[in-house]
């Protein structure tokens, strides 16, 4: 066992004792370990938190939001400093055998590389946190790129650790990668595809945080809460979480409702099937009868009506006027009431407009209010909604129970 400078320094304390060599070696080792612990506690608990508090005062809101990341960085920096001091002072402090010295130095170097990788990872996370505070960060997320940088960092650290353990140059380790390239591509297939997809998503702004997306093949219908390198997490409207491979957003198809959310309204597209046997021409007496029940002049320009006009034509014009005067309908967007192709279950009349309120609950309530009103006024025009009559229905009809109304709807 070779004597170190610190052991020689403390040797006079034990020169009159029988095991002076052993006691001086243990004392020197204990002093070295205690010094490392003191440096760690001082930097981790006092120096670095003090610097963090001073920096936080410059911008409490922005830097304060990064406090958890900075705290983690402080701990890793303190650990790295201890590793550097351990390796730098090893030969002068720790009296051990040559084999033990080789093992301890190798462990110290490996730990130093690991801490170095963690420090780079923390710095990248802090940089990502600062970026996410920018205004355009939601439109161009870089979470996938951050994960790629971390992955490359730890791959380099792994190569360096292997080279230290094998006592070979890192270039020797890298030269062997050609032989296992196929295996590497197979293992990291999803990661490589996710990396390429992340670049395309960020460049084309396909998806960002908070977007409402719908991916039917994965059962996802909700808000994007995480855009990772390998997966995209979607919180569905029933509060379940669906995980989608990132590359599937580029390789497959999905629906992004961001355009609707940023537009002036949400589309209402519903239809009623009219019994074609109830459609007939309207004479002046019947028009006055309708006008006494509903003020047609408030919704229809009577002078523009064709002669003769049908009760269905009056109803269509009334429904369109009603929608145009509705306070919750956006009149700057497309608004119309149209007839579709007649079918064996009646003549579909479609109501096409946009609600100003795009919130889901308000949107559904508005649709229901509009359809309730239009269903209620249909009999005034002498029209009947189409109804499917079954055998059971016919029996009920004989007892005076009116059949229910069948409504076809399609809203998005």
C-alpha cells in the first residue's frame, strides 16, 4: 500500500501506536470522504440554492416556473463536482492498494460520466422549459427533439463507459457499430420513425399541445396533453388516456379540430325527413292561417314568394329566416336550409349553419333548441315528419298512441 500525502500528514498523530500505518490510512480515508460530503452538502444546500434564488429575483414568473428543473440540476452539479474532486485528489488522499486504486478510479470515472450525462439532460430540459414559455411554443412543440438530444447524450455516455471498462478507445467501440447496425435499426425502429415524424409535425404544425384530435383507428378523441418522441398522449373527453405512436400521425390520417376552434363557429348540420304525402300547394286562406299562428313577415319576404308556393317552400324559408335571426348563430358563415335527394323514408330537409359558441355543451344545447322549435312548427305548415311504422307501432296506434318522429342528424 502506497502512502499518500494526507496519510503522511496525519502519521505523527499515531506514531506511538502499534497500528499507526492502518490508523493513519483509515484517518486519511475518513477525512477524504468527509471532505467530499461537506463539499456536496455545501454546494447542494447552500451555494447553488443561493445562486438560484438570486437569479429567480430577476424574473420570478419565468425562472420561478423552472424551479423543479433547476433544483434537479443543482443536485447533479454537486454530484459532478464531488466526482471531479475525488478523482483529482485520489492519489494524494486515499491510501489503497494498486488494484483497489484502479477499481475506485474506474468507478469514479463511470459515475462522473453518468453525472455528466444527467447534467446535459437537465440543461436540455431547462432550455425546453424556457422555450415552452415563448408565445409560439404551442404551435411548434420541440418535445420530440429534446428527447432525441437526451437519447444521443446517453448513447455517447454509454459508449464512453464501455470504453473505460474495456480500456479501449471510443473509436474502437464505434467501429464495431457497423456489424450491429441492423440490430440497432431494429431496436430503435420506433424511435427513428418517431424522430422523423416529430420533425415533420413541428415543421408543418400538424399537432400541438391542447389540440383536439380524433384518431378513430386508436379510439382517440380528445385533447393532446403530451407530444413525445415515441408516443402522443391524448386525454379523451371521458378522461381516459389514449397513447398513439408519433409516427402514426404522419403515416396515417387523423382529424384535427383546431381549425374549427380557431374559426368563427362550429357547424350544425341536421336534417328532418318530411312525409312527401303532406307536401301541397298553399292558397291565400291557408297562408293567412299560417300567418295567424306564426308571424311569417318577421322571417319571410312575402313579396319574393313564387306563385304558386308550397307549404314546404314556406317552411324552408321560415326555417332559414329563423336561423338568420337567432342570436347564437354566426350569420357571417354559411347558413342555408336545403332539400336533399328524396329517399324511401321521406324528403330530407337539411339545416346548415354555424354556432358562435364552440363549447361542446353549449353547442349541443343550441342544436336541441333549434330542432325542438322546428319540429314544433312543422304541423302549422301542414307538414308531417316521416315516421317508420312497425307492427307493434300499428297496435299502439290503434289504441290512440301517436307514433314518434324519426330524425336523421349529422353534426360536427
